[in-house]
C-alpha cells in the first residue's frame, strides 16, 4: 500500500514520547535531601554504604576552598521500576566507574563542585555539574548531561530508567539534559524581564 506510517510505528512513537517524558520528570523531581539529614542516616551503620570520597589531596600552599556535594545514583528498569543490580555508572570527568547494588543504588559519592562558568555574566549557578553514563548488558545506554551537585547536600539520585534493547531496532543511547531547578530559572526570567511585561 502507500508509504504512510503504520499503526505499530505510531504506537512505538507514542511510547518513546511517554518514556522520555517520564525520564525528564523523574530527573526534574530529583530527590535532594540536606546534608544534615544524610548525616543522620550515617549514624545507622547497618544501613549505610561507604562514601566514595573524591576530595583531592592538597599539598603545599594551595589554600583555595573546595566545595563538595554528594550524589547516589539509582538505576531502575524503565518498564518495571525494579532496581537494576550491576549497572555501571561512569563519571567521565573523574575517570570513575561505580556499580549498583541490589537496591539499584551506587555508594554515595562525595564530589568536588565544578560549576558551569558559561553563565557567570548572565547569572551564576550555585551548583556543580557532571556527566553520567550508565551501562548494563541488554539495556540501552543512558547519558545524563549536566547532572547537578549542590554544596553540602546529598542527592539520593538521580533516578535513571534503563530500557531493554530491542533486537529488531537500532538502539540509540538515551541522551538527556538535566534542567536547572525552577528557582534558578525563575530568577533568571525575572532578572531579564523587559519593563512592562
């Protein structure tokens, strides 16, 4: 017949849109808790994984203050919401690979904040950013760009939803950009609002 889109292709397109929307919402909601709340959890040794401390060793006269934040990525199956054990979470900027446990979480990671300075002349960002790449056999790879790290806070997440590879299709990696928190976006909008708007 004609060269139109089949009903099956239409359903797949809608499924992809739904999956991407859910992924973006999950990332946006994020799951930040204060460092104090995290410290309370550290007082319960039976429930705590060791923190991976990426603080640089300081020698000599370098007195610059380094700020740190914490993340604990969570990897789940995008269809079942079940935790994925054994997923590799790679942080390219730090040349670091972590493996998820049975609960889908990596160990909490202490990370030096590396702010994105490209907005300094517009409006400074008060957080650090890094890239996460997630690998798991038989799942489509996932890249999260601009993952946010906040000073003295541990982020239980981000939550990464992996989807099984389809043997009948080309499985392009998911690439998602994490948007800034609403507060920063709102301040940016107000700072540059034209008069009378």
